[in-house]
C-alpha cells in the first residue's frame, strides 16, 4: 500500500457500552479479509494506569496480553476477530501517559518548559497512535468512553491535530451512536444522536462513517435525518452473536467505502470465505437440537462482561461441536449468605437443587476470601455428582483445597489469601506466596503473561493438547500451590499433570486432574485458556470439556448420595 499507513479512528456517542470494541475488531477483520496488515489500539481516558486493579463488576474483565499487560477486555475482541496478537503497545490510558509524561519532566526532558495539556499531553497521545505504524497498512484506534466526557477532551484535540497533519486520504473517523426507541410513542428519536455528533464536531472532527446501533427495526426516514452529518451510514440492529457483525458490515459496503476513501487499488479482492464458514456454523448451531446447560460458579455474576473471554471461549467451543448453550449462574456471594442461615445437614441438599440441571460446571478466576467457603462446597458437590468440572486460576486452587479437606482429610486446608484471623482451627496453608514475591503494590505485581508449561505424558490434558510436551498459556494470578502439598495430592489419587519452572528453577503446579476411572471430567488449570480461544481456533480444553458434558440428574431423582450421606433435593 502506498502512503501507508492509513488511520481509522473509532469514537462513540450518546452512551457507553455500545460495542466500540466489537466494531473496531470487525473493521479490523474486514481489512484482514482485504489482505492488509492491521493493528488495533485502545486508548482509555481514565486515570488508572491500567485496568488491573479495577473492580470487574464496574469495569468488566481484565484481558491479559502475551507479554503480561493487563488491558481492557476489548483487546480480547481484537484477537478473537483477527490474527492480531496484542501486547503493551496495543493499550494505554490517560494514567499511563500522564505517568510517562511526568517521568520525562522529572528527568529534565522538557528543559524547564511549562508542561501542559497542549502540546505535551496531546503529543503523548499522537505518539502512542503512531508508534510502530510503519509496520502496518492500517492502524485502527478505539477511543474509550463517549464524546462529551471531560477526561476525553485532550484525546479529541489530539485527533484533530493528527487529522490536520495527515493527508485527507490517510485518516478516517467512524462514529458509533445509539438511536433511542421511545416506547410510549413507539418511535425512534434521533435527537440524542444528532446532539452527540454536534458535540464531536465542536472538537473539529466530523464522522466519515456513522454506525447506528438500535434495538428494533428502523426505517429509512429515521436514518435519513442523520445523513447530513456523514458520507456513509451503517445500520446495526441487535444481533444474537457478535460474530455476525463483520459480514453485516460487508453487506452494507463498508469495504467499498474504505477502498474509495483511502484511495486504495481500484479492484479490491475481499476474501470472505472464513467468515462465511463461521456464519454457516452459527446457523447450524442455532438449529441444533442439542443444548448443554453450563453452571458458572463465580463471584462477579452481576456483570457478564466480568467473564467476557470465558463466555466467548465457551461459545467458540459450542460452535465447533454444534450445540446450543444455556447458562445457570451461581452467585457465590449470595449463596454464602444463604448457606449461613440453613442447617449444616441441609447444605448439600440446597446446593444439589441448584445443580440438578447442569451438564457441566466451570469455576472461573477471582480474588479475595469473599464467598470462598461457598465455592468450596459447590466444588465438593460437583465432584461427588461427577459433573464435568473445569476450574480456572482460583478454580484450580479451590479444587486443590476441597480435595485436601475431603479426600486427604486435612480439614484446615486453605490459602494464605483466604485465611482469616478469627479461624479457630489449625490451618494448613496449601496455597501461598512464593518467597520474595512482591506484594507491596497491587498493580502489575502478579504472574502475568505467557509461560511455558510442561505436561505429564499420557495425562488427560496432555492428550487434549494433542500430546504436546510443552504448551504456552497466559496467566494472571499471585498465589501458588505449595510444593509440599503435591505429595498429598498425588498419593490420594489427584494427578498433577502440568508444571511450570520459575526463574529459580522451582516447579509450580499448573494443572491438576482426576483419572477417568474416578471422575468423568475433572481438570483445574492455574493458567487462563480463555485468553487464547478464537472463533476460528476454539481452545481444545473448552471443546473437550463441552464434549464430555452429560445429564447428571433426571427429573425423577429426589435423593442424592454424597459420601455416606443421603441428601433430598429441595
């Protein structure tokens, strides 16, 4: 491509959460289909250095890149839709850029000049956008938040400057807006969208493409009210899966507009074969008679985005095996409160009643000691009921502690992270920090990014990964299973099937499992396989786990046997 690179900027208006990340990823996939080398970046205006310490219920999932950067969940969409593997260069925030700017000032980089928002901070923004740009044909930049946010004002000024510095054919602005449906009068209202666009225009920017999000069928006369603001409008109603968006864009000739605006070669050949296959698989899955009910035992179930990559990985696997997915969420914080007010004898019956329709169970990651005992109880019941169970990060640690308590009879087994001062029993710290591990700061101090993992030959996970001796997966955790616990686990029937060597040569537990003779499917992993799953390459762990799911209870079951106890289903 001549005059490279080309810049595509994604902004949003009216309200947040419209799906700018999916739009950015979908546009990236279009350019990939056109044969161009693409990179996508996320710029967040918040003052946090990164989202690593943000509450997942407030901000959603923290995505981890291969180099260990804690980033916005949108980077997961970028990877899942394209061939991009993100790094620290794909994500920044006002906090991170202010930190860099102030370090430069402290080191005398500005030679005594007054450091100001313009030009110094706006230069930081432009520098991030343009860094390593010569390696790509297309640079897509998503601006977090919505137009009108005070903290985002320097970003729009930086974009205005960038647009004036580039050739007209090298810069394109895509604005995502929302068309409000007024239920009382059964009509769409475009005024909020118009006001948001005018707010954008006040910054000196005008959208080239307007993407209109809405919930119902919209008529042309409504859309026509917005045509004076831009050259191309794309209509995006709600869809049942985000993986329909790229082809929806193509059917509205977005690729042709890109070609004309950027003055690309006259005849662009776009290869849609991969995405058409995905569309076909989605239809086959939708029409499938098979439904698998997945139980998610988590701490942050109020916001599904807290488990964004996990849900996408499950969906990728479901498309692969052509089955529909139904979710049953167990909010462990609420469950913990409920278990405290019922008798100990009724506890397992109560949990069984919640699990009776689940074909498979997953325990995702999480932090802190909140609701831990409720999660341990759920894992105990799931294991006794022989429900195919996948534990990730915290999930592995809970599975280890539950096993130690109920199989090894180490009743005080716990983690340093969960220990409470008011405990009245002698505790066995099965999980803890490594010697010398940094805990003075929260941000960026965990085990983050990709590490090599050694798999035990002929283990279940070894076979799932295609009999690979070494795999590489991403991590986000602080606490580790202690080495002196491993003998207890393995002598009692649990297999430690994956290890990682740290910098000192110490072997750390990465995966555990129980043989098929005793459990249908029971695997825990310290790493996060969901980060590497994509619609084109579903992760083998999720595919195998879903394929192993089965009906545990029938409608005629009224009593569940756990150990020596018989528990009626409530």
